[in-house]
C-alpha cells in the first residue's frame, strides 16, 4: 500500500494534502502514473527517521530538471520537516520514499512536490549470500543523466512481465556494452578490475558511494561498461541501488558469472558499504 501526498511550494509558503485516497495504490510506479511527467528520486529510510545523503537526492532532482531546461529550487529544510512528520504516521518501521516533481507548471514560483511512501522491501539474506539472477535487454536511456518519470513507465512495463526469480534487467547498448539496470547501476569484475559505465548511465546515489569505496580500497577501475560478448570471462558482477545496497549477481541471462558464487572483491565492497552506511546515515 502506498501513501501519497502533494506539497505545494510557493515563494512564501508551503501546503500539504493527501492525494489519491480513493485509489488502491500498490507501488510507487503506479502512483507516478497518476501525475504529470517530471523528475524524481527514490531513497530508503534507516531506523525510521534516518537517511543516506538526502542532500544528494535533492541535488539530483534539481540537476535533472536543469537538464530538461527547467529550473527548480527546492526549500530543503521545509521539505525535510514535512518528511519527518509524515514518517511519524507511516505504519512500517522502514519506508521506501519517492519524491516526484512534475515540470508542467506554468505558474511562477509554484512547485508541486509529490511524496510517496511504501513499505521497504529488500533482497533476502540468501540473495546477498548467493547472488541473484538478472537478464539483459537492448536499450538505453534517452537522457541518461536526468532521472525522469517517463522512464519509470517504460521500466514498469518491462518489469510487469518478469519471472519472479529475476531480480533486475540490465540494459545493453548498440555496441554491446552493459550499462545499467532499470533501477540500479551495474558493475562487473574481470582480473581484479572493476568495470562500470560512466557516461551513458544515471549517476546513482548508491553508485557514487560505491565508487568512493572502490577508490579508497585501491581497486583498479575502468569507467566503461563490460562487453556482453565477454560475459564468460567475467569473474564477478553486482548491482547497486538505494533499496538493494550492493547486491551480488550470480547469473546474467544463461551465463553463470565466475564460479557462480559471490566473489571476494564483491564481498569486500559489500562489507565496506555496510560500514559506510553506519557512519554516514543522518536524521532526515
């Protein structure tokens, strides 16, 4: 069940109201179909009222709008206060939160900000221990750096037909390079080197922290997507996202990755990421 609200930000004031109360919303993606197109960001809570890098999420909203030739300035302190109050009444202990800002308004200094909450669901313990299965699709984002709601609809349509055992769909471009997932970033490991595309993908918040960890650990990094044709030569693979964190991948399409077990490099990055979360989460 999704809880939905609309914040109206004007030059001098804020107002808040619940929306779509008569509709049985089952997912954040379904909720997004009910509002005009724009930009969005999604994050999770920790211990109810803590988040990781919320400023990064606000920055991404504003930057995504700028890439679409729209300027928005969000009053961040006020929005944080509203989020805290809404979380007090949210029934689950952990939430997956989406902030969506339509870009269709023609009224100066008025911004509608939709906030959706759903109960957080994370991969199972077995998924982290054994890795997950993913499949690939030939496609890529039209505007990779901007997180737009139009892509949500495309991704949701694809996910509707996925078998339950498939965790994610990895996009492969025309040159055969594996770019990113529908809702995640993709990393591959070959001969101790981490490969991840840096140009044609959405710059995910979790991805940013994982890249910092890779740099701190002194792991060689190549900012290019691994070639699909070289799947059999990959030693490890993993995906990252707000709700998944760092999630190992054991199989891509019909190809088992490495030995089919979680690789040592992936495991070390997972552990370091969890340590970083403990240090860096902040009150919302």
